[in-house]
């Protein structure tokens, strides 16, 4: 599981998706998302799928900026 989380964090970085943006898209607090990405609490299948979808689009293709 840790490798999958590491890969997911890498995908987020490569896509330019900040944790703040990802948390907003998942309707989570920034703190809750960080805990999930560190493996302290589990990500749901839906959350993983949403993050994969967001990272496949990359910055500037649907990400909202504050």
C-alpha cells in the first residue's frame, strides 16, 4: 500500500495538483487528505479514482485556482 501511496503522490506532483486543490476536489480538509496520503487512514476506492482522474488531466485542464 505504501508504494501505491508514493506513486499517487508522485502523480499529483507531476500533474501539478496541489494537496489543497486535491482536498477541495474530494471534499476533504487539507489535513484529512494529508493523513490519507501518508497512510494513517485509508483512501476509499472512489477517492483514488478521483485523484487518478484529476492527475491524468494535468494543470490548466479543469483545475480551479483559488
